């Protein structure tokens, strides 16, 4: 067995220094500044929590901050797989807000009655109850198949008895309401996987996004899935050969990541401002 080499901390810091130097030549500071201004807005004012729509938009802007900082942090660390994860989340958050505030007229006619503003906001806030019910229902199914109470507490941080109680207290009328609200396949609550069920992200992009916003979601979704190869970079960490200078194609890819994150974050903020009649002052 070969002798294990000690971790070279100095070499790692040298790599990070090379990454910082290259990123200094890219439009990253503006993106980081956008996140910082949004943090300041949350700290000093925020969107008033006086309606469900405003609460949704406040949470969406909070998500913008989290994902932008994660995106910037992964770039600084040279973690390209992490960059893809955060960019996918930025796209999904943007699409979620676009769906929530989309005028009914932009949906296909057959979908308009099912996509009233009240139904959309109910889907978002009811999904917590749905996901909790599905979580405990899964535990009950596993228990019926032989899961022990010790395994349940270790893996799911609850007892089988408590899981059964949590499933039992959900009334039939409430479950019927969820089925009517989400229209899951086979009318099974276990098929409600997302708050925007029965639609996919691709559906929402087609119906709700501003045509001027182009999001190659399938590329970032594919790239950030661990069972698929990374098609944007040959390496998931590195980045290789930065000390010798990045190839033009790699520079273009990183810059396109930054530009897309900036456009989507700004448009998400703009949609939230318009929907809530709250000027964050961030886009001025």
C-alpha cells in the first residue's frame, strides 16, 4: 500500500490565490455587491409580512441572497460542480417567482382556471403540510415493512408511534383538498413532489418567463446532477491550468455563468418589487 502523502495546505492556498487573480478580471464584484445590498435591505426594511404574496416574495429574495453567495463562494473555491448547483437554484427560484406573479392570460386557456393567483399561493404554502405528511407516511410504510423503532429514530429523528400519529391527524377532507389543488398522478398525495405540481420547471419556463430571459436550464440541471457527467467543465474542481492562463472557452463559460446569475437575480428582484409594490432600492 503506497504511503499516504500529507495534505499540502500551502499548495491549496496557492491555488486559491490563482483563482482569485483570475476572477478579479471577471465581473464578479458587481454580483457580490448585489447580494450585499439585498442583505442590507433585509436587515433594515424587508418586505412587510402582511400578505401571503409578500411573504412569498420575501422568502424568494432571501433565496436570491443565499444562492448568490453560494455561487460566488464556489467560484472563489474553484468548485465548478457547486457553481452549477447554485446556478440551477437561481434559475429555479427565478422561475418560481415568475410563475407566482404571471398574469393568468399567459397560461394556455385550458390551464387558466387551475392557475388563479389564489390557487398558486395556496400551492406554495400548503406544500409544507403535504411534504410533512408524505415524510411521515413514508416512515409508516417502512415500519409496516419491518423498520425498527431504533432505526426510525436514528434515520428519521422520530418514533414510529409519532409518525403514525402525524399521519392520522390529517383529515380526509384536507387530503382531498390537496388532491384537488395539485392534481397529482393517480390522485396520490405521494406523487406531489414540488409545490408547483403538476407542472415541471420546463412547463413554467414556457408559460411564465419573459421571452427576453433565456435560461438554458436543461444544461445546468444536467450538469449539476451527480449521475451525469459535467458538460461545462472537464474537471469539477481546480480549475486546471489556471496558473498558465485559462483557455478562452473556459473564461467565456465562467463569464456567462456570472452574467446569467446577475440577469436572473436582478429580474427576480424586479418581479418581487412589482408584485409587492415595495421598492427595494437595489436596482436603482
